């Protein structure tokens, strides 16, 4: 990561709650743990030596169990909580050096927050709630209204601008909170357990909407959650905290398959691996032929060296594994960046799917290939036939949505 890639740098941040922070800091530097510091000084260690960087335009997830320090940490980025020691640099500037006027401007224009409990003003309409940030920034009301309507359309609430919060569902209210944060046009978006109060289906919808918005706007998002599945789904990288200490920072794959210590390993032990692996991790590269090239002899020759051949006709794709190319049925397509979990929805009904990369066919994914990728990642690359049913059962148990039965049936047919 180059200096120009870094949006936020967290540099050895400590937070001590209590009346004797200097004594607590001295005890920490002498090697005392959180419990010992509390016993000796009466102070609570909120954060201890937190050090990491956040890339420009990435979704950075901070997670941990209750009391781990994640909500304390996110409130340091806009200085709702002041650190006991350390620095936080945004675009190379230490926000601890900002005076009151500079900090106010930073909070209004440089950073915005989406709250867990929505935080909407009940006496204002959806549109009025959305534009309160731009109005505080001094934006002309007509421009603020235009900006507000753009953000409401972005989050799927066009037509609800004159409703009041009480007239909306919980998911819709959270969309207003997201639109309000986006309307400030701040580069950094803080989201503290933003979806945890929502019902599971609404939560899933909000996650997908956030991913779509992020793909378009490329904000720097700091997202707090205690849900590892949510972290894997949303995060470009994940930081795991325990008792105010940073245990690991990495991609979802790194966290799952190369845990830094026993705590992280236990933390991720029962996670659904199919959320962290992608079609790109499992597919097989195979030849691609245009329909005019796909004669029986040509396909047969290629099948002696490859497990399949893809035949294209415009946007239509067929996967040939045997027989004449014309006899193969049309195949479904999936993006290389799709998770194996998403792929299973297609593989439950298809023998193979075409994996698309950059708009072009790159290879094929089958149930067997998906199974092997899961086995490799879980350290079970060389299972014999007696072990395989148990691992299949484990894979099925790790899936938790409505496709579970279809997934299990599809894998067991592999």
C-alpha cells in the first residue's frame, strides 16, 4: 500500500476511561493486562495500541464481541471520543490538531455517520431529514433539495420524500439515514452497527444496497459489526478486536484461512466458508469456441485435454462436456467475483455454469470444483470416500439461507 492509497492512518491509539489515565498507561507499558490495570488503577482500558491504515475507497469492517472496543474506536474518527494517546490522520492530517472551528467543518463536510437507531427527526419529512446535513454546511436550499432527492433515489426512496419517519418501516428509515449521510458528500462514511436493528431479510437487502452504492460512489466506509458473515459480505478488509486490542487485519480470506492467533481461529471456526470463497477461486479454465467453430470433431479433440468446452452464440453460452456441441443445453452465467454461496443457487439446478470475467467467458464452475475449493480451504484437500460425506454435511450445515436444501442436494449429486 502506497502513501497515496491511504485515506486514514490510525497510529498507536490508546483510550483509558477513568481518573488515573497516566497510571493506567504506565501499567500497560509495563506489561499489565486489562484486568490488572482495572485492579491497580480503577481505570478501564478501552483501546490499547491500535495501529492500522485504511485505503481510499475501501469498505473497512471493524468487528469484535461486546466490549471489544469497536464502537469506542469508530467514535475516535470524528473525535466524539478523544484518545488518551496516539494519532489519527485523515489525508495525512492529524485530526487531533484541529481546533474547534476546523473540527466542526470536518464533521460537517469530511466525515458522516449512519447510526444504529436511525436518529431521524420525527417532526421532519424524509426529504427534510435528508438535507439537514447540506443545510448545516451552508448549501443553498434549492441545491440541497436537489441533492437530497438524488440521494433518496439512490437508496430507493423516490416517492417517499414527503412522508414522516413514523410512516416508514425500519428498513426504510435506515435508508433515510444512509441518504442523509450521503447527502453531505463526505468522503468518509462511519456506520456503527447500522443494520443490526433490522429484521434478517431487510438487513440482507440493506447490505446489497450498500454494496451497490459503494460500487458507484467509492466512499471510504468504516463499518462496525459483531456479525462475521456481514463482515465477510461487505468488507474489503476486516479488523478483529478483543478487549481493546487489535488481533488481526486482513481480507476475509486471510482472516478465515490464515488466522493470526487462537482467538481469531476460534472466532471464525463456524463461519460459512462459501461466503469467503469466490467463483474465481474454484472455476476451471477451458477453451471457448464461437458456434461456427464448434464442430463435433473440434470439440471432441479439445475434450480429450479439457473437462469442458464453452460454445458462444451472441450472449448465449453452452457448456459441452460430451457429445455434439448442438446437443448441449444453454448454460447459466455467473460473475467471477460472485461468492460460492451465490454460485450454489445456480449449481443446484445446473450441471455447470459459465464464469464471466470482465464480460467475457473465462471458464466453467461445477459442483465438484466448488466442493474441492471448499475442501482445500478447510484443510481437507485429500479426503477419501469415507470422510467425504461428513464434510458435505458440514458444508451444508454452514449454509443458513433458503437455498440450504438445494445446496445440499446439489453438492451430494457432485
